C-alpha cells in the first residue's frame, strides 16, 4: 500500500480547485415573468428571451424537437460555460424544429411534437412534459423558482417515489442514485465511492435527461422521495433537457449533444499490457525494479520485446497492444526500434503519457505509436485542462496517421467519451475490487462513457486467483489491460502465473478474440447511437421490477445477447457457488453446458455452481453470435471466415458490421453489413 503515496502530491494539488466548498449563499430567486420576445435565430435554432422583475434574463432554445435548452443569468446577462478549447456541447446540426409559443394569463408554453415546456408567470417556474403521439406525460416541475446568486445556482424539481436516476459520470461502485446524494466533482481518489470522471448529467427512468453545460462542480441531492435539488457552484444556469421513451433514446440524445463514443480500432478490443519496461532510469520510481524483470540492466525500452511480447507468443497467449511508460522514471529509448520489434509479434505500441503530448507528431508519424494513456500529472489540473489534453492527444493521432485514436484517461468530464476510455485509476487488488468495478462500468455507460475499465487485478497486491477471476469477466468487456511494474509482485501478465491459472487466462482471452465480431458490432453501435456495450439489466428490460435498482448490480449484459455474472468471492469463501444471478424475462441458455432456463415476466433468480475455470455466462434464446477463428492478435490471419453460433428460438436477425478495423476509411463508406436471419419454433 505504501506505493500508493507516489501520486499524493499531485492529487492534493488538484483538490483546492476541484472540491466543493460550503458557502452561505443569499437566495436570489428569478422572480416573476415580465416580458417575452423572440431571440435572434442562431443556426436556425428557435429561441425566446424572457425578462423578470428581478432583472434576471432567461433564454429558451430548441436545438431539436426533443431537446430544449434553458439559460438564466443574473442582472440581465447570459454567460457561456467558458469553454477554452474542447467544448462540452458540440455544434449541433440544423434541425428546423417546428415549434409554437402559446400564451395565456397564467403561463406561456413552448411546444414541439415531442415536448411542452410550461413557464408559469408568477412566480416564474418551469414544468416539462413529454409528448408521445400527442399524449402528454408529466416529467417534472420546479417546486420553487430557480435560485441564482453570486456563488451558486439551485434548481428544485419534483420527483416520483419510484423514479430512478442514473448518470453523474464515472462513480465508482454505483449507477443508481435515487435516495442518495450524487456529487459531480473529482473526488481525488480512485476507490469505491470515488469519482474519477464525473459528468454534470442525469437520466431519469421516467423518460427525461438533463445536461448542465458547465465546468463547475455540482451536487445533486436525490435523497428525498418527492424532490431533487440540483446545485452547481456558479452564478449562471445553463441546462439542456431531452426526452425519450427509454434509456437507449436518452443516451442517444445525450451523446448527440456531447459527442458519440470514438469508433475504436478492432485491435483495441484485444488485451493490452502496460507499464514500466525500462529499468535504466529508476530514480523517480518508488521502490525497485522487481527481481526477474530482466537478466540485467537493459537501459532501453526494447527489452520489452523479449521480456514481454515474446513471452505472450511462447505461451500461446493472446495480446494486442503494449504501453511503455514515458513518465514516473520509465522514459523510453529507441522508440522506432521498439515499435518495429513489437510489431513482429503482432503488438501495436502506445505510450503512457505523463509528461505531455508535445512529441506526439514524431511518436505517431515517425515512430509509429498508436495508443496514448494520459495520467493524472498531465490531465490535471481541472476538467478543462484534462479535456483539452485528451483532445490534443486524440488530434495528434488523427493528424499524423490514418489510424483511429485509442486513448485511456484517468480524468474526464461530460464529453470525454469522444476521445478516450475512462480508466478508474490506481487501486489495490481484492475481491471487493472485482465486485465494485461491475457497477462502475455499467454506470459509466449510462453516462455516455461507452468504454471504461480498471486494470486487471489492479496494480498493487492480488493473487493468481484474483487475477484470473478479474480477467474472466473483463474478457466480456470491450477494452481491458493489465499493468505491471509498481509493486513487489509486479508481474501481472496472463502468462506469468502457474497452472491452472495460465491455461484459464488463455482460454478466456482466446474466447474474447473469437467474439471480436460481436464486440466490434457493439463498437459500431456505440459510435452511431451512444449505446454502451456493457449494460445494466434495466437497459433492455424496463418492465422487470428487479432490473431497475441495484439489487443485481454485480452482473451485466454485453450487448443484448450475453449476460455475465462475475465471480467476486474466492472458491474457498463461496464454496464453489455464484449466487443470486437474475435472468430477465425470456429464455436463456447456459453458455458452458447448454442448459436452458426459462424466466417469467419478472425474471428468475438462480445460483450457479462454479469451479475456477467457470464464469457464469448466459445467452439470450434467439441469439446469433458471430465468431472469428482463433487468433492471438488482430491480423494474425485473414478474416475471410465468420461462423455464427445459433441459439434458435423464434424468428431472429443479426446484422454483421465489418470494415478494415484499423483506418478511418470507414468514414468514407468503406464498410459492409450482412444480415443473417434464422427461423425456428417460438419455444426453441
């Protein structure tokens, strides 16, 4: 644990800028509506300006028929979010929204075919409805006028007792916030309950979402059954509200505003190996280079070729990319030679960037690196600095190659999904570490962060058993990596462990490689709609009462068709059982033994006996799973063969998406789809 102090000064330096500071504020409600006028159209967006008797100014705009923006400012002034380089909200396409402004003595109404915003005149309060085929559904109303003062803005909305709230960014260990206080701020830590990449957004199970267009910290008090108090530490108010019938539609709207997840390369779905492979410069690194890392001082990064990459292939172990570290005393040397040497074993090369991205043109364009991992010393201080650092690294790969950027970041904000994988930070391995990462990844996806992950078995501590159990379930997520070199048991490679662990690790990574076309289809879906590959049970099962809260938060869906229940207790403690697995309504097939299970309208709970080699995985009846031949790395063999594993029940259809998996030529239409249909009896 003592190794973890290596970053404390950096974190402490961040805290003054990022922590919420309690203030005693003087309430300043916006007052009564005095006048309404049409505002100047910007890019074809409808808008109205409202003035109040307190001097406040409010602007209402319609970027789309199902998205409405409300800005408010004190003393007649509206101010922007203060974007410096990378904005939170991207420029929106022209929508030509058909909208009407209606007025009577009590209120004005802004109406589209998707929503109605009611504005009460005295005092000025808002109320939002969603329209479904013209029929209104009440979503929320302000219980008191919007409060703006010199230090904070506060909005108090009505809430229903059964309303679920999701979002808030990457909140370690949680994804549902009804009955809780949701802090929208960087917490300065990476354990359960911390917030590595917060986001000022909220999704409701009642069919609405909110994005606050701000870089300021916030606090959403959702503890009361009948109200939600939403606060940000700034004297301005700027919120986008969007409506939709379900969570997939809400995520689609949220990522329309903040950007779709990046379309990662196909090779990015393979196992990554990271950390300090150069033992020549160890002065700044805590501790010592572990025994057995190499036969003697190498002084050069190319040692990673023989000591790591070659070992993957000699042990018949899949692996696709490697990150030598350029910071924390592990400066690389002979980078072009390293890239070429790793490529001979099928590995792409990336860099762990602590020191900046000023050399990225050479690193990408000349040396040939294709991955960047941005650590805390580079991404902090502050959300805007972090976002811009990721933007620079992203554009550095765009501008110097025809490859797709693949970034990992330790700190983000709303919109980070368009640049990077949201990494959960440095932790010590434990069974709890495995447990709480499952809802972390689900919650990240419900905040638009389609790609999120933590290191396999963390970077400190751990054992052969915890490594294997953590790798098993993460093999059913899009992106994963292991990190070595920071503690006495530093070798955290899947081939490093003795049998039976090595063979089990190999089997799961080979299965992940075979499942690549299924996962790559989810990558394409995320890039088109924002839908996360890793999903909570509620995503496809909104009517299942057991899927809405966190009762079964330690399991997830990979896409629509695979349900995974990670094992987060030792074999000794669990006595060989994974208990309390919930299957949503319908037919399910045990992936390993083919046993069929039927779940009723409210689902079915079961226990699954497991040995060390078994991770509970269930396939939805009717699923069509595309599979590649067995490979150790992407490109090892031509992709001229795809097989389909069928689990027939009723009529089913799957669309296989393919492109070259590496370049950006898919953006010019160089891709293909094939539709596979299966007809079978309704009961399988």
